[in-house]
C-alpha cells in the first residue's frame, strides 16, 4: 500500500481512504493504492463490502492536473485509470463510494465506477474537464449518460458546471444523501447491500435514449456550443464522446473517448487553459508576503461615490455579506445610485439568478448616506469618486480624519498615482488601490495597487477580500494605468492607426474577435465611452513627445459628440437597444480626415491587424515585467483574461507570445519598429529572452514563480 491510500475495516466493511491533500487528486500512487487495497479485500473473507472515501476536506477533485504537462512532454505515460475503474466495477463485493466536498473529473469517474454512491448534503459532482480544454478521459462520457441520461450528461460534460447532491440524487447519480457522519452512513448503507448482486453502471442502458431523440439533443448541443463556446475544441469533442456512448458498446465508446481525450490533451488550447488554472492560483502568492501574514477582518465597509463604479463595488460587497455605507455629496445623485442598484438586483431576480428575498437582503446591506457619520466603525473604505487628483486627495484627507485607526483606505482609481493619494493622509501604510472593472458587481478582476508604503497586512487583506467577493485579485505596482490600462493604451492605439492606414472599422474588430477577444478594440471603446480617453489625453497632452505619431480619429469623433453607445454613435451607430451597426458616415469622415493629414491608405490583412494589436500588448507587457510592476508574466495573463476579454484558451497575452515563440514576436516587432518608428522600440526583456531562446514563463520561474 502507498501512504496515499489506507485500508481499515469496521464491522465487516472494508474502508479505503484516499489521503492525498489538499484535494485528493489521483496522483501517481493513488490508483495503485486503491488497486492493491481491492486485492486485499477480495482475499479477506471477513470483509463483505467496501466503502471508498476521501480523507480531509474533499473526495477526489480529479486527475492530478500537474501530470498532464508531464504526459504531453513525454515524461510519463499517464494515469491509466480505466483498468482500475473496471476492477472496481467487477469487484465481487459491492463498492460504495462516499462523497463529500467535490467529486470532479477523474473523481466523478471513480465514483461512477462504484456500485453505489452516498453523499454528504453539501457534496458537488462535475466533469469540469472542458474548463481545462479536455474531456473526461476515464469513461466519464460513457458512464454519466448511463446514470443521469444523455441530455444531462451532454450538459455537464459540455458546460463543466457541477450539480449539487440534491440534484445528483434526483438524476440517479447518487443513491442516498447521508445526514450526519458520512463514513458511518456509508458503512450502514454497505451493511444493507452486502451480499446482494451489485449493479454495474457500464451494463445499464435504460437511460441511453433512442436514436431520434438523441439526434435532436446532439444537434441542439452542437448549435449552442458553436455560439456560446466559439472556437473551443473540447466542448465539441465532449459531445462527440457522449454520442459515442449512445451508438457503441461500452468498450468501444471508451476507446472513442480515449482518442478524443488525447487529441484535446495535446492541443494548444488545453495547455493554455491549464496554464490559466495554475496561474489563477499563482497570482495569490506574493513572494515577500508569507501565507500566514495577518489579515484584517472586514466586518463592514464604506464606499465613497455612488456612480456606476461606486454602486457596483457596494453591490459586490453586499453580495458577499458585508454591510456597506454608500456615501454621496448630493441627494439626487445618491437616489439615482440607489435606484440603479435596485434595478440591477430586480434584473437579476428576473433572470432567475437569485430569489426576491436574496435581492432584498443584499439591498438592505447597503445604507445610503450624505455624511461621514457612519464611517468611524468601518474596517474598509473604498473611494470611487470622479477621476481627478485634487478631488481624490480631498476625500482621503476627510477619510483620514473620520476613519478608525487600522481601517483600510482604498482608492478605485484606474490611472492616478496611489502614493500621491496616500500623501494626503497621516497613514500611507493603510492606503492601497483596489481597481475594480466595470460593472464591478460582475467583472472578476481587481487590480490591487501596492503603494510604496502599503503595509503587508493591508495588501494581504485586499488579496483575501478579492477572494471573498468571488473575484481574482492581482497585485500590481504603482505606474500610470497600472498593468491593464497601461497595456490597453498601445493596443487601442494600434487599432486606431490601422483604421487611419486603411483597415475598416469592422475589419479591425472582426480580426480580433476572430482571434477570440470578447469584443473588438473599437467596439470596446464605444462601450466604455470614447470621451473618457479623450479627456485623459487632453489632460496629459503636455507629456506627449513631439514628433511621435498619435492617433487622432477618435478625438475627432468625440469633437462631433460621438462618445459611443451612450450618445447613440461612436465608431458605430446604435439603436435605442444599444445594438451596433456599421456607420458608413464614419468611413467617409475617416477617409477625409486621413487625406487631409496626408496619411496614405492601403489594404491591410487580418494577420497584420492581430499582430499589431496583440504584439503592442506583449511589448508593453514585457516592459511592465522588467520594470517590476507585475510580479510574473502569468499575473498579466490573468489580468487580461479577467478584465479585458482576452480568450482564456489562448492563455493570456504573454502566454500567447510564448506559444508563437518570442523570437518570432521580437522579429515582427522589430519590423514594425522599422516601419512605424520609436513607439515600436522592442522591450529590452523581450529582446533578451528572444536571443536566449527563452519564454516569459521560464523567465517567471527563474524569478521564483511556481506555475
Ligand atoms: C481530470 O480529472 C481528467 C479525468 O477525466 C481523468 C483523465 C485520465 N490536480 O483551487 P484551490 C491544487 S482533469 C492538481 O485553491 P479550492 C491547486 O492548484 C481534472 N492540483 O482550492 C491548489 O494548489 P496550491 C478535473 C490541484 O478549495 C490547491 O490544490 N478536475 C487539483 O478553492 C488548492 O486548490 C478539476 O478540474 C488537481 N486536480 O477549490 C478540478 N485541483 O495551493 C480542479 C486543485 O499549490 N480543482 N489543485 O495553489 C478545482 O476546481 C478546485 O481546486 C476545487 C477546490 C474546487 C477542487
């Protein structure tokens, strides 16, 4: 037996316990340990049945994802789970799988090979492999339709979303929910079924449906997937694999699944999504802030500013159970802010996201106010007032006066210097940036901006807070635009240059949308409001280097009052439902302005569009990295995936550059440098890594990253 698996017994029932913390993944040694335990049980006449259970906080959360990287690089041959699952199913003594926490992926497949499943009421069941660009690879697509029906199996394998114990019971995945001690309940169940014939999942076919119904299920699933999971390989393969279950005997279905699984495993998409999985966890690790750093408990909060951002942040806090005071200076603005929050909650109720009671409870947690009277007790204040340094400093001076010692004073600024804001207080160590993305109650990203005086406790607390709010916090340094917006500048600059040089507005957006971006850069500008950037550009015009080309079309559109969606016109025109349509007038205006400016127009290929926009991101990302404003390349990837609609299956901009090859990226950037001048100066780090034949990921590992 390995140390990862223990065999004990209780009242004639064998108990196999998997102990591979933290999530009992099926790492090498676990399948072997279970197999050995089964052999011993088979030869022990005193044992009548087997309970298979996970030690610690969960049942098995899947195959060991770290092993996949070793498999694709040829270092190991893979887990070979299928024979173990057949051995469990063929065991003469019934095997009862007892599930708490999560039975995910290979864990779910292991559970389905058992003859019975009992579960804690809080257990969850899922085949989340698609989220890693994979499909179930240990007969999940073959056993799940036999237990839960074809439609549900397709839904679970294609979405990757789990079901809870109650639903699993209804679906037939689980035989009993155990209240109280799970092991005791599982042993009691085992005593009931011991000695009786045990059902084998693979031999069941009553839920496999008929050809006509199944054809409809598969074609509907393929249609939805093409729309909702555009460009993704794994969901399509998952449908193919479940279809195989309905058309072939079990053994052949398993072979078909294996082939599809291997195809996914070696795909660039899967490698990228696995990178994203580990990177999301890596960003929580801050080299100079140990895990055990004291975290300030946040029992209550306040938000200053009830505009779009302030209201969204208040909702995010309230949704996580944190009572929040929402302050404005003007009653009418405050009323409008609260009305928007109320209507957002009402919309969520209408869409079935939560019940009216839940909405009411959340709303009740938000207390509107015009004064600082209720600020003296709160643990955290987030300022979300208009973006201007003088105003922000004024607010922070007030916050310093009214807040209790130790309260965190955070600014939601997206561009301003956090150290200068902190200088308005007597406690810069308590000041930090928490840059939410709009709409703040929905978007997952929060850039946590570390000021030069921000204390480790304050940083650790804000990182933890992001998690509590169901978001991903990424620590960034204090530079103009921080990480996300600093990179977004060159990206959108190139989109505009391309239009000036002859690419159509729609052609630019289409090329990036075909790459997988949630939205093209020009349509994104229309959504955010073109006037925002216009105002900032006017404020910083004095910093522009003379002779360096600046895009000008967007400013001209703003001068005509075309601010984007909110004014019904920007790069596109919009109807009253804010649906976009191409605007021929914009094309004509651009041609006229460009002619006047003496810029020649030409045919531009979709490849040039994506290369220029994406490599502008990468080049700025490389600069940020070498200047230390992002901790690792993977931090930048997580920012772009969660805040800027970068496709997760491309792994983020820095990972994407690694997959293209940094030498190729560098060569192309050098070509742009020759053609378009100094704005394309290659980042020194990019040059260095390209010359050394290295990747950003390798650079990160050299700097101590573990992902
Ligand atoms: C699969 O099963 C394929 C099969 O069909 C078989 C084919 C042959 N492996 O998320 P957390 C680590 S594919 C390795 O922070 P939580 C994680 O990196 C797999 N490591 O905790 C982290 O490490 P660290 C299908 C794993 O409580 C630590 O555990 N299964 C794995 O917030 C804690 O994780 C999945 O996709 C793993 N499978 O959430 C499930 N899982 O502390 C993936 C976790 O060093 N896992 N780690 O940063 C999850 O969804 C969540 O981890 C879970 C717990 C919900 C289980």
